[in-house]
C-alpha cells in the first residue's frame, strides 16, 4: 500500500460533471418527450399522459445524473498502466447521505400525492354518465346499454364526448379478464363474483379495440372487440338500428305478460282506477308527476327504469315506499325494457 | 459401478419408486371404495388421474430425498446410530468429482452444486425464451400454437425464478461462511437437504410442461389455474419444494451470520455482501410460506373441492359439483405477499455483489458503508408493505390503491441510496477494468433502467395504462438482469480463481460483456417501447396494424445475442479455463478474508483463526489491515457448527 497518496482536488471535476448532467438531462428529457406517442382518445388519457410525462422528466434527470457521474468517473479516474496505487481514501459523507435520502423521499411523496389526485380525477363520477354493462367471457365481449334498451351488442359503440360508466363482470364460471383500450389508457380486471367498474370519456372519433389484458387461456391473444367512437348522430342511428332489431310491439307484448307474471298487477293497475298501493300505469308515460318530496319529474324511460331498480328513490306523492327492492335482480334488462314499452302503449 | 453409487442416480431411482408408490396408493384407495381408478370420466391421459398424479409427485420428492441420501443421518439418529461429522467425500476413496453428484456437507461443494444447477436451469429457461421470441419477432406468426405458447411463457417465468433462487443460494452458501471466517454453515446437513430438495422441485417444473402444460403464466391466478391442465399441479408442487429450500436455506444463513463470525467482526465490520445475504434470508424465511400456501390452496381446490378462490358455480368437477364461497382476488393478496418481496430476494444479493466488487476495483472504501448496509434492510422491510401494487386494476378495494402507491414509491429511496453510494465509491478511485468490474458496472447501468421505469408502474394512474403490458416485461427483465444476472456473472468471474485456483480467459470474459450489455439495452428498451404501443404481455402474436414489428425483431435479435454471450461464458469457465494458468491466492489484491488463504481453498478453509482488526474496505489508508491470523491452537477447533 502506498504511503500518503496525495488527495486530488475535485472542484474542477464537480463543475464539469454538473454541466454535463444538466446538458444530458435536458437532452434526455427532450428526447424522451419526442418519442412517438401512441394515439389517445379519452379525457382520462390526457391526465394519465401528463402524469407519465412528469415521470419522464424525472427519469431523464436521474438517468443523466447517474450515467454521467459513472461514465465520467470511469474515464477520468481510470487506473493508468503500471499505477499500483490505491484511490483516495474517503469513507463517506453523512450530510450527503442524509441529503440523498431526504430529497428523494420528498420527491416520491410529491409523486404519491399527484398520483392520488390524478387517480381521483380519472375515477371521478361525471355528470350525465351513460352506463354500459360489459360482460367478459372466454373468449369474447358483450356490451349492453340498459338506459337505451340495447343489449347483446358485440361491438362497443360510444358517442364522442359523453362520459361512460362501465359496469363490468365476468361470468361466474369463467376466469379473470381485463378490459383495456390502449387509446383510453385505462384498464380494469373483470373478476368472477366481483363486480368492477371503470370510467372513460372518449374524446376522439375513431376505431379502436378492447384488448383482454389478463391471461385467460387459449383464446387470450384474440380476445378483442371493436370500439367505435362516433358522433352523437351516428350513435343515435346505431342505437335505433339495434333497437329495431327487437320490435317494440313484441317487447310490449312481453311487458303485458310480465305485468301479470311478475306480480306488478298486485299494486299497479292498467285501468286508471285509484285504490291500489301503487300508482296506475295508464296514461302516465310522457307526463309529469309530483313526488313525495314536492318536486316533479317527467315519466320517461329513465324514470321507469330507476323506479324498478331503486323503487324508493323517487316515490310519487300520496304513496308509501313499500315496493320490493328485488326487481333489479329478478328482471333482465330486456324485461325491464319490455315493461317500459308496455307502459308506453297504455295511453 | 461407480455411477450407480452417485447420490443423484440413487435419488432419481428413489424418486421413481416413490412416484409409483404414491400413484398406486391413490388408485388402491379408490378401488377400495369401489370407485373407478380414473378420477375424471371422459378425460384421457394424465388428467384423468389427477389426485393420483399429485400424490405421486409428493412421494416422488420424498423418494428422491431419501434415495439421494440427504436424510440418511437423520434416519440413523432416529434408530440410535451415531454419525460423527466428517469433511471430505462421503464414501471414502471415491474421487473428488463424485462429491458434486452426491450429498456432501461442505458448504463449498453445496455452493458449487447450487451454482451449476442454477446455470443448467438458466439454460432451459433461456432456450424457452429463444423459441417464443422467434414467434414474436414478426406480427401474425403462428407456428407455436396458443396453448403451447402459454405453457412456454409460464415455464420460462417460473424456471427462471428457480434458476435465480439457485444462483442466490450459490452465492450465499459459498460466500457467507468464507467471508465471515467460518469453516462451514451452522447446519451442514440441513444445508445439503435444502440444496437437494431443489432437484425434484426443478424436475417437477419441467415435467409439468409435458403432462398438459399450464396456461396461467408464472403467477397461476385462479380461476384460470383451477381450470388449467394437470400440468399446473406439478408446477404448484415444483414451486412448493423450491420454496421449502428457500426457507431452510435462509434459517442457515441467518444462524450462520449471527453466531459464527470471526472474533472482532462486529455487524458493521461484515463484508457488505453478508448484509445483503442476511437481509435476503429474512425475507425468504418470512415470506416464502405465503406462495407455498396460496399454491397449495389452489391445488386442494382442484382435487379436494376446497373452494378457497371459487366464487361459486364451477361445474367441471365430477364429484363435489359445487364448491363456491371463495374470492379470486384473495389469492392475489396471498400470492403477492410473497412474490413481491421475492423480487428483493432476487436482487439484494446481486446489489450486494456490486457493492462488494466496486471498492476492490476502484481501490477505495465503499462510500457510506453503513448506509448501504441499512438500505438493504430498509428494502427488505419496505418490500413487505407494497404487494398490492401488483393489483391496482384487480378489482380490490379502490381506497387501497392510494396507500399502496405511497409505500411502493418509498422503495425508490433506499434504492437511490445504493446508486449514489456506488457513484461515491467510483469517484476519485483508480479504476481497473477486469471482467468482474465490467459486469458490476454493466449491472448498475441495467439496474438503472429497471429502477427508473419502476415509479410509473408504482403510480396508480400511469399503471392503469402500463399494467400487464410489455412495458412491465421490460421493467422486470431490467431489474432481474441488473439486480441478479449481471452481478451473478460478475461473481462467477470474480471468485472463479478462488474456487478453482485458475484464472479465466480475460479476453473471452470481456467479449461476453461487450456482447451482452449493449444487447440487453436494446432488448430492454425495445420491450418498454412496444409495451407503450399496444403490445400486451403474454400474447402469442400481435397484429400488423400495431406497427411494432421492427422493434420486436430487434428485441428478438438482442435476445439471441445475450443467449450467445452466455454460451461464451460457459465455454470460458467450464471448458477453456480448466487448465489455465494458476491464479495465485489474491489476484485482485482484495482485503477480504477469503483472499488471504490459498487458492483453491483447502477442505477446512481457515486452519488458523482469522481475527478481524479493522474495516473491510479501507483501501487507500496506509497501514490499515482487515484481518490477522492467529496461530492454530487447540482452543480453536475449526469445526463446523454442531447439529
């Protein structure tokens, strides 16, 4: 071991390295931002991409910091041929260690808070949400639009700009699947026995794909469904087309049958006479009615559906909240739609 | 016939006998009850006999362990026969090489056994990767059927994890006693048992591919794994036995580290790798049960109708038609409670190797030794609090996502301490570029990719996009290569002259490095790129429309270059350097204990008692010494610990 290896001065090295780190960090950050971006098509994607860009900036800086320091050391502090001396003896620097423990701690806490805030943004309920029920099965997808009376759609059609709440399930005997549209930047597993949900507001007309993102067996690779984000007029046309596939007359006939078979008739008559525990169905569709809380509501498809699924939420004035809560579980969407079509015919 | 007396051969024979016994037992029980021997009607092949196959596999492992001789001493004790401890070949007069194929109690032999098995298993896992990367090189390629593809990626994942655990076992078993000045581990018999249980474990994993395979990925989530082919049962059991090895091995490392250090070696004078191995052992001891448990629960759900993870309504059982009442997400909590800390099991020893080698080749003290040591412990502890970040989109409670995001991001802090301390160690050194140093530096650069791509996965919102895409594949491979593969290769080159007494071929070592490092960068960045452009994880092919064919081709080519470079290393270390020049006792001018004794090391490493009198990494401090050797005395009997 060499006696008294003279300590070198590092000031010059630190200045050079600092400049290099800044230059390389800037270049890395710019380079990373300039990478080709995958197309995006939802308002949630904007939030998520911003969060990712923030990550990229920090990644660029830390990459520059570590690599520049390392490569600079490797070049400048390399051993000369035949030089058997050791390096300079310093064992550590407590203040420096505290600094590079505390500073990263603060940064990750900031990122944690930002992460929580953005999570709140992308999961927040939006006004005027359209509910789409997603059912995954090995190996395909089905979509239902309960508010619109559309069920069993095999492609996901969405009007641009309208917030969507996906209510999702995998069949009880099935396996876990995952709903992922890369252009929307969000995903959610669909788990047998565990209902899940996801919110997306598509903001760009285009054609995309739902891609199952949880390994589900043989057909996983090809478990795709078309996504068509269209303008409102095209969407309305599509809905009409879907509904025409099931004629309102036939639905109304089914509704008449359900009125009896499901026991609705016990409390709701179709003659308009008073005296039963529930309001009559005759001539109510399209009219306003007063509720127990004094407000008024238009009796439309959404109101009837709501009254079947959550009977106590909007009780008509003069009646008690006594309707069984189980109809939402008992009746299928198609059956509810049939009841609505039946009520429409009772002018 | 010498070959028939090898423990390995006898173990395989014992395993076969056990398998037949186990299978017959179940069939006999069924016939006794008047049931048909086959369990599932209308199903042919191994799946028709699933319970018999499972019990047979358990008996296979027991038969192997008895046959190989790992339980002989304990069985003798049970009937009152004493078996005094002795070093050297078990059967007197047999040649040295036979020790490596039989039960041997020397930690140096066991370390080599771990290492060579690990490299063999690495070769199997790597070959699988090469095959399915061919299919992924271009879009719309379908020469591997989807089910076979799923089995291959699942096998690649778990076989590589097995290989990493074997490599970790190799490093900690070989190095910890040497580094603390002990002649063996605390429990040498347990040590041998812990190694050998890996062999039936690894064999079961490989057999699983040929009895129907399993299409679940290495994570084995139910309900998919509850419905997968029978191969999944052998996968579960293989992992179970490898996990048993982890638990038993970690007990040994902890006790050895705490009780067998040389005089004068306080905890903060231990070589830094020992800290890493110690932190690793704590994780292994406390977490491994959870993966064994979760897999066992699915195993019993399949054959005993215990519906832990079954939400109800599964009707493929012939008997016990309805189980139900379970929750699939519960499995994920149990599984990740091990499998997240497990990644720190994979990387902490490797990071310890980096910290160990940098001071030697930079000729400087390890910068902030105590901080580096404590950062390993901090990673080990924080690692237990972050498991649910694998489940951000699983359907678990929405609220849970925020606290697990916070705890996950915290891991960046101790990891950062390591990076900065490495930089501090290099700064102002006189750096020498031998192959082990190159691999340590390559490890830092590769682990940096893995580390920096982590926080976007730990942040819930960005993870909602990146989760289960190829971005994760890129991130994970970077952490595994930077945290394990590169440091493991560095360790192989570095201790090769100590273990064999010969010096490896430096030019070929550098060729290995310069092939592997750039190729890995290309592969890793390519994986991350395609993941951000619509490439999902675990798909057998992808559409032309995604426009990622070029990047995928580069990933595949880079993968083959890495594979080739590892072959260069195998050629170098196991063929060409066998008769190379003698290396001398201390070619790296290291201060470590093990470098102060001859190479190759004698059977009893430390004939004289090493006494630690200074700091481990005081390079550049005139007159400083780490260790002195006392004259051998009767008071110090260099025995292995009693068991």
